[in-house]
C-alpha cells in the first residue's frame, strides 16, 4: 500500500514540475515548494489546481498510513 501511495506522490510531483517548467523553464523542484516566490506560478490557476491535487494526495497518504499503523 505504501509503495502505491509513494508512486502517486512521485507522479504528481513530476507532473507539477513539468507544468511549472512550461510556465517558467528555470523553475526547480525546490522552487515548487514555495510557488508564492514566483508570481507566474502563484497566479496560474492550472498550476494551483495541480498543486492542490498533490496536497490532497499527501493528506490521503498520511491518513491511510496512520490508519494502517494503528491496526
């Protein structure tokens, strides 16, 4: 289960970086952790949506792993 969740996170992180690089080719994986430093990312609804998907996957991963560890 954890492997699948990790793969989902990794896929979405790569997807988000690809989108960011289409907006600004100089963006790095570290830069997408603080998109508010880049107005072109901060104000891009498509980037923000995909970032929200990543945050949702992270939240689901934490909840599932927490549940699995408590059983």
